[in-house]
């Protein structure tokens, strides 16, 4: 632990990340608060946004209202927004979990519990990241702006969920999947069943992959009384994952059908189904390193589903 502290790194972050090669050392704590050294978080936040934007673009194309420029611009905005708001959310989560992180071996070396950043500095950093997110949000129509503001209530509740429910992953899903609504709202200034089914699919997906991730902390969580679906599902995790990933695919099918997605778009779902099956088949809930790798593989799942929608849009 002391070696990690002296190195300025955190125990659960890759040591060869660009953060440690590019940024000056005094900025490392801020990059760690925002998890810039772990891009998987903003990627998983971004994919439902990209799915929704592509779903809406396909529907708009059928209505002869598709704008390639708007589609690309929205993807850029969602990328920037995902990085900024995931960073702000992680920093807020670290403030809320300051004392808990001091008790967990994996998180004890983070900037706040290790003393490399103060709570005041973290609060200022949240404000700066939130400002970037606000500037991104203001580029959309009024309906999408209002929808984005509503999501802040869920984001505020999530860090506390592990204290009062065995389903904190459900609250994470509500927050992390909000982009599934935003992409559609950004095009049509409204919601439809296509966007709602997509949102439900993203929620089920999030519960699934974050349950896998939570298995690496289950022993520490039990000691300090933190609740999770990993602890709740325990040895039945694979059966639950089959159900959750099955619902993800089913709801995605409903969303695609409601938006009138062409045949090529469904190829992405077919490949994603195979990737889900592989995750369940090889999962060892007692192997923390493998759990992390399987969790990270879900970014590729997100990319495959988006690629299917993009191919449907192009052809």
C-alpha cells in the first residue's frame, strides 16, 4: 500500500495509462477522481447514448428527415458529455464513499482516502466537470435539456443505494442508461416506445455487467456492510445473468422493431448475444481479475450493437 501511495497511483488502475505518461504528477489525483485512467466507465455510459442517436437516425431516415451532420454532431456531444459527467459522477461518488473507501483494500489508495486530494478540491473539480456537461446539454433542444436535468436526481441518489438496498446496480442502471432516452429526444424532441425499450435494455445490461464487476469486492463489502447484487445473487449469479442479458436482448429487439431498423442492424444483436453467452459460460465469480476483464468486455458489446445500427443507417 505504501509503495502505491508513493507512486501516486491507485491500486486498481493500470500503471501504463496515458494519464501517467502525459499529465504532470500534480494533476494525477484529479485524473483519478474522474477515472480518466479507466476509460471503461465513460465508454459504458456513452454506448446507450450512441445507440439512441443511431436508433433515432434510422427512424428519421425512414421519415426522410435524417441529417448526417446532426448525427455526427450528436455523437461528438455524447462523447464529451459521457467523459465529463462520468468524471463528475465518480468524483461525487468518492466524496460520498470517502469513509467506505478507507476500509476497502482496492479503494484505499484513491485520492481522497490517501490524502492526495482534499474534499474542497474534489468539490471544485465536480463543478468544473458539471459545467462542461451543462455546456454540452445546452446544445440540444429544450425537451432534451429538461430530460437531462431530470437525470440528476437519479445520479444524486445512486451513491447512497448500496446503503439501503441489495440492488444498487439497478440505480446505477437508471443513471447510466439515461443516454438511451437522450439520443432519441435530441432528434425528435419527444420520447417513444423505441427509446423506452432501449432504456430498459440498457438498465438490464448495466445490472448484469456491474454485478460481474461487484464480485471482486464482495468480501470487503460483506465486512463493512455494503450491499450489492453480487452478494445477493451469490452462487446463482450465472442464472441471474442469463435472465438479465436475455432481457437486454429482448428489449433491444423491441426497440429495433419499434424504430423500424433494417435487417443488417440485427446482426449486431446476434453477435452481442454470442458475447453475452461467452461471458456467462466462462465466468468465475471467485476470480477478481477475470471479473474485471469480463466487465470491461462489455464495451465491445456496446460497440458491436452500435456498429449494427450504423450499418443499418448506411445501407
